[in-house]
C-alpha cells in the first residue's frame, strides 16, 4: 500500500514538473540547499533546547478487528497496523553546540549562494 502511494506521488511530481517553467525550476533548485540546512539547524536547536534528541520509529502491532469477505460478510480477524514510538536519546551537548555553529556559518554561505542563483534564475524564460 505504501509503495503504491509513493509511486503515485512520484508520478504526479514528475508529471507536474513538465509544467514548470525553466525559471520556476531554477528558483526551486536554488532554494533546496538553504532549506535543508535550515531544517537541520532547527532540529539541532530543538535537541539542544530539550537536552536530548528524539528517535522516532514505526512499531508494528496486531489487534482483533473486523474484516469483510468477498460476499461482504464480516468476520473477526487479526489486523496488522503501526504506531509511532518516540524515544529520548542522549546527546553530547558540546558537540551539538559545535554543530549548530557550523550550520550557522554554512547557512550564511548558502544564503549568499541562493541570492546569486536567484539572480541568475531571473534571466531564464518564465514559460
């Protein structure tokens, strides 16, 4: 089920990307590195603020539920599902603070790179 959704989503993205102008694609591509670094910085800052990281995983479980057969009759069956489990993980505060400083420096550089790339994108056709 998950693979079908992923493939469907990717197919939709590929189809839509054909409708994107060269300028729009350039702008989108130019913003990716800064967005990724900013997201990473936000995660590190949250970990530092909490004093620990949070490991998230999907844990399978089963329960007795109701299923339907081909004739639409209900019967009791075992249903498999997943739940999200979050577990605190200790972090090295000094290392995380150093990582935050490095990300801040990298974000400054990426911001300048993005501005330069966006200026170049403005020269591309918008069709």
